[in-house]
C-alpha cells in the first residue's frame, strides 16, 4: 500500500483546487 508523503498530498490538493477552478469557469 502506498502512503502519501506531504509533497504528494500538497500536489494532489493543488491539482484538485485547480481542476475545480477550471470546472467553475466553464
């Protein structure tokens, strides 16, 4: 099982926020 380190969590969170922002723009 893979455990996320802090950097991966931050990248994931940023990607999620960016994706959500793009979705809202449409």
